[in-house]
């Protein structure tokens, strides 16, 4: 089953280790500005630290606008064929997430290649904000949250040693009056 | 040996008076000897002092502000996001430095320079913008009166880029309040020694940066292997998760338990309602996000939001231990929302939270004791825990209104005005003491007294170790640990990395020797690096001595000598003046200084080489 690189922004602390390891893995240099993942900090209201990374779309807009077909979806990854790329950066402009990057030292656009299936950013993320999940698991947490809103489940919040916990339960065996 | 990595070997010199901007090469000998950060700053400040015959007005155009990350800043290794600011301090009139985390120093390095030196004074309020192509000074008088956070937003808009990093000052810096800080990344602060004031005196509202250069690393694969080992070690540490969750806020519980938490202006060293302002309360009711400096897995920063009550809507990066202790228990405040509000106010105005907390607490006690009259306070009463009056006073300090004008001068000005206030302000050399009560630990008292910037814990923090295992330490051991800390901890500032992985998660200092050598291609041992750091300590001492400092300035605050904490595990303890003086003499001996704390005259020549 294809694996998908996903982001849990609430867990991102903005340390940018992902940026560093990406640049080191792909360019062998210590330069967070040569990374295919970037952490955007937007402040204040609300506080957001959002790693922006390629979603490897099945219908990739970047590939559609590519005049030389240098970008192709192959086995779950939108791959860039360097020999066909003319460095027009239309892909970077068209990506709806802004997840393709350009750096003046690099001719080719900087685009996530999933490190051949073993993304370094996921491995080195200290908070678990970047994760590799099976496609079928996507949306799981949203489904759960959503279900709670229309089922009769009740919810209580409690704190254990400073950690917030939620217990969900259905009230059963209660007689209707 | 020539350096194969770690540096661009370039510095940027800006003279705001003349509008001159110049890039100069940096010699290997200079880079090797002073390493970076405060090392660079100390050397440049020393040269500037010599040029001006050791007569420098901290607020004069001649004072140099040096901004320097280090060779390890921004590099793939734990917590490499530090940057130092160095100048003659308006708080002490002596050498001063302060460091900040976040991403500012990394961005500075990515513009392709190792240090920035700012002299002169701009004709109107300006922003210094640096990118890979050079630098320019942009007048932006419209920023006058804007808070640090507002200014950061406005400058980003004006420059048309949301990825610039910048360091700004607030109203306090513009008004040259003696303890104004420099703020970056929406709430990272270089707080101490009034360096925001120096920026204000130069009419420099902000330094904005955008860089994209590769940082020079000599042995990348060696570095990655070493860094991965260190990251792995930290993640396995039993306290790692707790640091991520609470950051420095976990220290509140520890400090209260061990009796070193400042309460009511250090009248006490425990706080009965500490649980209302501790890390657990923060986690359960206020924390909405984590915040990390560059490349740091510990992410000790917190982001808090007040969700209800009169401070609803207050968002702040922080607080951490010092801020919470100085603006909470030390002012008798037990409402965490009020602490957050005060922290936010200080961030906006650009005030150092430690000094602000200390001075406001001294005012409250001074009024309580009758040293200050109601008329002195412009008719507004202020008492412990009165958050409205406290916030109002903080505002008045930044705007220099009424009594705020005197308080804005810092401890020295306050004591000049009301000599009796010396008995209630805890300060050394004019810098207010941090939030660790040194009456519990004579080595900590010595650390505060001999710190080159005044009563700050950055140079040596021996209190925990002495309380845990030092009850039978000899004088030699007590002095020894202070000197060891004063060598090692500044070395982190010179490298441009944070010391928390070492002091809190036990990351061995030998890692840093290997990091340094991988990055620069050098082959220095930890001992050799510590000696270089020690040289810088000698240098800052020399500068201070030439600026008029002597043994009597390596002193203890009145309270530490005279007034014991009322309750808690350290109730009744003070630091005996004779014991202290004996340790101080031994300290000078071990450092090779004479009994007045003056380094040998021959030492000065060591530092007169050219940059």
C-alpha cells in the first residue's frame, strides 16, 4: 500500500531539523534553504508552525503545467526527470501548496522525492509532526472527531500528570423517565 | 593551521552616522583565537575601547554593537540557533553581552558573514537590512512607538517578505530604558545588560536579514554521524519528553521544593501558591503550542493563550522559568494569566523580564518599607500581587512617565536617587540578579559576584550541584566549579549553540569538541577550547578593570549578606561576608589575578593583535 508523508501541525515546534536533514540528504550541504520541506511560522493569532511538504498528488498540477513532461507520478511519488527539466519553475508557481522550492544556486526546482521511500525528515522529526502513513489511514482522526459530533458519545477531559486526556463514553443502561 | 570550514571569513562593518557599509575579511588567526559569538564581540569591543582611550558612553555613537553567531550556529547539531549581542552595557557601564535563540543568528550566517559590527547613530529611526547581496540602511521613522511584535509585522510587510528574520526593539529601547532587550522571532529575546538600549541609542529599530547561503562545514558526514549520536542520546534521556512538554517551566517546582524560588522580592525563597503558576498549570490551562529554536529537539519554548477572564486573548511566546518567577512569585502574583499578561507586555515594550521583575519588586518593597513615599510613586499605590498597578508601572517605565523615568535608569539610577533602595534591590555591578536565590549556595553567590556582566546566571550556574552534593565541599572545590563553569558555559555562546542539552540532558561536553572539529576541520581538544574561552574571560575582565571596576564591585547584594529567606528549606541562611571574601581571594589566585582582581598587565598585550 502506498505510504503518504503527512503533517500534524499541532505537533510541530518549528525547530527546522527537517529542513536541515533534507538539504544534507539531497545536496550534501548545511543549508535549510535548499530543502523540499519548509516550516512556516505564522504569528500571532493563531499560532501556526506548518511544515509545507509535497503531497505527491495523484493528479499533480505541477506535472500538468510542466511543458516538457519532466514530472510524472510513478508509484506514489511525483518524480522529476532532471534531463527533461528546463528549469522554468512553472511547477513551483502552480503547486497549490507552494511545496516546490527554488534556490538561486540550484538549476532544478527543489521537489520532495520521498528519499526513495524512507524520508529523512520523518525519521529525524523530534516531535512526530511529520509522519509516514498508509494512504488508507488518512483522515482517520478527522473521521473520529466527526463521528463524535453526531453520535451520542459523551466526552470528558481530564489531566494525568500534566497530560490532557479525553475519555469518550456512551451512557448505557439509563432508564428513560 | 588554516581553517577549512566553519566560517565565511567575512564580517560586515556598518557605521550608521556616515552611512558607510563595508565587508572586511577576517584572518584565520582571529577566527581560531576568538571562535565566535561573545569571543568576537569581546575582541571588537576591546579594540574599540583602546581606540577611545577606555572612555565610552554606552549610549554614545562611539559604542560598538557587535552581533555574532558562532561557527556552529545553524549547523546540524542539537540546539544550534544561538546568537550573541555584545556592547558596553548601559546597565553596568562595563562589558555586556546577551544571547538569543530562535533563527536570527542562523539567518545572519546565511547572508554570508560571521559577524556584524554596528557603530554610529542614524539620523532617523532606521532598519538595517542585510541579504546575500549586501546591506542597506532604510529610514523608517513611521516605526516610532511600535512594539517589537508590531514592528516585526510592519517591516515584513514593507520588505515584502514573510521569511525575513529580524531583531527589533520596542518603545523601551527607543526611550533608552536601561534594561531594554532585543527581540526576534515574535518573542525570543536577548534580554540582559540593556543591549536594546544600545540599539535605541543608535536609532536602529531593527536588523532584518534574508540569507540563503550554504554554511561551511568541513566534514559533513562526520558531523552528521556525531549529531545523530547526540540527538539519539537526548531522545533517550528520561527527562526529554518533560522538557518538550514544559520546557524551563518545570524549574518552578524544583526551585520551590529546594527553596531557591524568589518570592516577594527575595524576602522568601518558597511560594505557598506556586502550584497556581507552575508548569502543570500552564500545560493544563494555557499552553497551545510548542516553540523551538533552530535544530533543537527539546523545544523548551511554550506558546500560551489566556482563554478566559480579564486577560482573555493574551498570546505569548513563553513564559520560561526566569520570566515566570520574576513576574510571578517575586511580585506576589499567583494568577498565571496575569504573569502571561506581564510577560506579553514586556515583550511588546521590549523590556528584560528579569530586570523588570526585580525592579518592580524592589519598588513594592521600598514602598512597603517607607523608603518610597506615595508621592514618589505619583500617588498610585502598589502592593504585592496587585497586577493592575504592576502592569501600569511596567508601562510607565517603558514610556518614562513619572516615577518610571527614574526606574528606567535601572538599579544604579534608583540607588543614586534613593540610597536606601540599595537594601532592597538585588544587583551586582548594576545588573539585577536572576531568579535563583544565591543564599542557598555560596558558589552561586560567587558566580553572580564575579560574572563579567553582573548578577546573571549565564556564566556559572552551580547552585543545583552545590545543593545536591556540595555540603562538604572545600573552598577549592567551590571556587573550582565556578571557574570551570565560567570557562565552559561561555564556550557555548562562542560556538553559537545552546547549553541546555549539556546542563539539562547531560550531553557530554566532548560532543562539542567533535562538533567543532568536524565543522572547522581543526583538531583542538576540549581543554584547548576551554583555554580559549578562558582567555576571553580574562579579556572581558581586563576591559572591566580598565573601565574602573575593582574588587569592591565583585560584591554581594545587601539582602544576600543580611536578610535570610523567611521560610522554606533555606530559612535563616545568608552568605557570610568573611566566607565570601575568603572565596573571592582564592578565586582571584586561581585565575592568576592579583588580590584586587586585576589581571597581570602583561596579559593585555596578548589581546592587542589586529582583527
